[in-house]
C-alpha cells in the first residue's frame, strides 16, 4: 500500500511538471509570434523623417513671448430682439487688447494676497 501511494504521488507531480513545461512553451510561442508580428507591422510603416525634414528655427532666431494687458471682450448685442446671434457673429477670444498697457501694482497699505497675515485695507 505504501508503494502504491508513492506511485500516485510521483505520477501526479510528473503530470504537474509536464503541464507547467507545456504552458511555458505556449507562452514562449505566443511571445515569439507577437515579436514577429510587430517586426512585420513596423516594416510596413513609413520611414522616420530625415534631418532635412525636421522643423528648424526661423531665420530671426527663437520666437519670444509677448506680454500684454488684456481686458474682457463683451458679447456683441443683436440689432433687434428678433435677430439671433450666430457663432460666426461671436469673437474668437473672450478677451481683447487693452488700451492701457500699464500694469497695475499693489496699492500702498494693501495686504497682498489672501491669508498673508496683513491687516488688509485699513
């Protein structure tokens, strides 16, 4: 009886080892197939751009940012009550160039920002 149970245990462990080995082979085959498929797809794509096709800086050098003061741009009013505003009647931006380009600074005696600990306007 002791020998029969050992044979069952050995047969079960042998089956487990064979199943793990076959599962590993299936995974390896799937990975090899995926790599070959990726190589085939990449071969069909267009070539990357050459150095001459890459973007270049303008002749005048790098473009620098421009600062300006903006003010709200009001929604245009319809001519009469029955006329509807259409999207092409609207302006492209909600702000416009301000006539006064002077940056407004903090007033003396004001606290600065919320929670800064100052007394605020007194």
